[in-house]
C-alpha cells in the first residue's frame, strides 16, 4: 500500500506506528521524516508519531514536550492527558502527575482503570499521614511488636520529607537456664528523598534509637535508578542496631550494610536480577567474652533471580532464586559472641498473584518453596495481603505471612507475621 500511495499521510502515520510496535525504530523514523516533509513539522500526525517513537526510545523529556503541545491543541483529549500523567510519573514528577490524575478522575466518569491510576498517583505524589502495626510471632516464643506513626510532605515537586516515630517491643520467654529477653526501643526516623527527571532518586535517612538510656545514631544513604526496563539501587546503612539475633541488643550489636540491587526486564515479561549485600558485624568490646574485640567479621549475600509474567489480568508471575551466603568470621569463636547464621546455599521458587476487585480492593498472594542445600532442610514461605480504599483519601492494608519450618537465629520452627496500616492522603 505504501508503494502505491507513498504520499498518503494517514498511511504513513499508520505504517510508522506499526514499525514502532515491531521495534523497527529506524524504519519508523524514515517514515516520520517523509511525513514531516509532506505535511510540515506542525502537522498533528507528525507530532503524534514523533511522540510514539520517543516514548519507545524512553526519551521521556522530549516526549513530554510534544505531549504539552498536543494537549494545548486538544485539552479535552483524555487519552492524551492520561499519557501525559504517565510520562510525568516516569520522570519522577509525582506531585504533578497526581494533579493530572485528579483531573482525569473528575472528568472521565471515574472509569475503573482511571480510578486505580488516580489512587496510586495520589498515594505516590501526595502528602500522607500513616499508622502501621506489625506483630512477629517467631520460634522459641519470640514476640516482636512494632508501631509506626508518620507524616510525609512534599516540600516542592522534587523533595519529599518524612518523619516517623517507631516503637518496638521484643520479647523471648525464659527457656531452662537461658534468661528471657524484654526490650523496648523508641526510634525517631527522618527521611529526605530527592527525585530527578532522569530516573534517579536520592535517599538520606537518619534514625535515632533509644536503648539502655542512651541514643544510637543510625544514618543511611542510597540512590535508585529507574529508566525504561532497568532498575538499580545502591545503599549503605551505618551502625544499625541488630534485631536478629535478638540477643545482639544485650551486647549493643550493630551492623553496617551495603546493598547493590539490579534487574533488567526484556520482552515485557522476563526479569533477570541480582541482589548483592555485605553486612559488617560489631558488638560492644567488653561484651565480647572471647577476646574483647568489637569486630566480628562480615557476611556476604548474593541472590540471583528470574521472574516471568505469565498473565496480566489477573497478574500472575513465577520466580526462581539462587541465594548464597557466607560469614567470614574475624576470629575463631566469633559465633560464641553472636550466633549469626553461617553459610547457606538456598534454591527457592514460587508464584505471585495480584488482582483488583471493583474500584476499592486489591488482593495479592504469594507462595514459595525453598531448599537449603548447605544445611539440608526444606521450608515454605506464604503471604496474603489486602489493600482497601475506604475513601478516595483513606487507604487501609492488612497482610499475613506464614513461614513453615524456617531455621534462623532463634532456632527451627514456624513463624507468622501480621501487618496492618491505615493511611490518610492529601
């Protein structure tokens, strides 16, 4: 048809769109040049095809400029405004994206797909008040209660500030000659997040934990990159008080953590990734009964994984992980000071399910089966979560996790975690 109608602008635009869908961007750009020569650069078809090509290339700043021109020409084109809101989200301009979704929500008869976009954008780009509760029921009578109250505020369109107050209660009942543990911790936490248009987000956290009548400073920094199909995260936590094993609190145990996490999605279904972590362990020197040294060594975690999206509605994906860990002890007998889990060689895989019901309820669930080839045992991890929008500005969440036959620092057994939260959005 192009051979017979080489200057038909409708056909040129259609063919350009089809080549973009095929991934042949070079051919699509050739057709764009021809379309621009015939109809001029200000023709709407030229702008629309150019926007589609730039979007496929991931050139979101230039795509946004064209969208702004198209919206000025057709301000009531709600499909175009939805694209505009999505591109603002991809550029990390979350408060502005929220405003666009508000307009869409008000003027599109609150269609289901617009409603969910609107709710998620309001949560990501709005100010929030939140209350969270978490209860861990672990092996050997471990009980860990956590209550978090917080507020989050956008200082401007790039900078979000968060303040939380975290209260924790950790308990283990006495067992034989082993005394029980009952610890109470209070931790104000302050966080600053700065978002850039090129997909970067910078984090600065500062937590102050009160224990034994003194204050422990626990700063953390990080940077995340999200662009097209690539996600990358680099973070460092400094002198964070350990909760696992819980006995580490008696010895003022701390850990520094370096995290490097990367994944790549291809063919719109497959994700390959790798999580690499290094933890450095320390205790108060006079609590080390072996040699009095504060440094216990470091532990390496490496988790390589593959995820496959099998279905979109409902969302179903399958995953497989290979996780290796190794504790390099600073001296013989370090495990007598704090008994961290040593070497592990774990294979695990399972599925994840997510579905929306109407305009208010999201349900997700996961199930994984794991085998530790180093320590020779199987275990199962399961989770179910509900997110319910009570109103347009109030979200409640409830989640339950059950882990069967785990073997951690408190011994072998079953573990369950109950989490609930309520969040007000502005």
